[in-house]
C-alpha cells in the first residue's frame, strides 16, 4: 500500500500543468465518533473486572496545509486533535479514568474534481501517518486510590486515513468545506484460533487484529494562495 501511494504521488508530480503552484490552508472543526479496544485479558481495577478500554466520542479541531501538483492532485499535511476521555467498562459499570487527547498526523494525497476556477469541488483523499494517544490528568474518582504523581503513558501508532467531502469557493481566495474522515489505528493482534490447510497437514495460528476507529465529521474555512497563470 505504501508503494502504491508513492507511485500515485510520482504520477501526479509528472503530470503537466500550465498554472503556477497553488497553496491551500484550512482550519477545521467538528465532531469525532470514536471507539476503543477490547483487552486481551480481563483487568481488575479497584476491585472490579473490566474488559473494554474506550475513547469517548467528542469534539475536534485541526488544520491542513496543501500544495497542488496540478489542477486535480494535491499533497497535504493534516493535523487534527480529538478532545476526549478514557473510560473502562464491561462487565463492571463504566468508569472514567482520565482526560484523553487523540492527535492525528497524516500526509495525504487529495484528488479534487473540476479545476481551480470551479466554484464547487468534491474531493477525496487517502493518507498515512500516526495517531498519538496522550492521556491527561487522572479523574478525581480514581486519584484517592493511586499514588501521587501517577501518570498514564502516552503512545503513538501507525495509521491510515480516508475521507472526502465538498469544497465551495465564493471567491478566489476564501472557501468553505465539509467532509468526513475515517482513521483506523492498528493497536494489537489477538490469537483467533487455528486454520488448517485442507490438502496438506499444516496449520497456522490465525490472528484477529484490533483497531481503534475514529469517524470524523468536520467543517472548515479554506484560504487559497497563488495559482496565477
């Protein structure tokens, strides 16, 4: 998949264009519906059993910076932060553990329908990068039971991102956009049993990959620079 991404980038770079480079930057905000993961083994927390670690859905804020390679293709850097909290649940009642920010850093290849003069442009993109989980302060409900200064360690994982939407340009320099984005972040793989070849006496352990998914709905303001003939 990475090789295909770079091949597409190279094709876009070599495509002819009679226009000077155009740059777009945007500020985006909206809402992210997200999910956590199931633990490989049950955990005992404050005397109760928990199997699920959840990232609570919440608001988001981010920005993009993109450079057009030709009329349609654009390479873009995307940063977005989801404001959330960390919860544990199942089978014990849900308990809030800490504040939780989720940061996305992705390099995207964007395809824009139409040309630079088009007022309404649908777009679609694919990107690769990292998702960073940054737990914050512990919830007051658990602080009396843990040593002072205890912190939850943050971590980063490779992730892809996929999405699309519509851009609207009321004038050549300022526009608006609305879009959706899906970011599946690989966390771990749990054993899923054995698969045996029906023709040869050989078996393999089959794994069940576990992803934490974010589904983002955003709107934003676009600022355009350059693009003269």
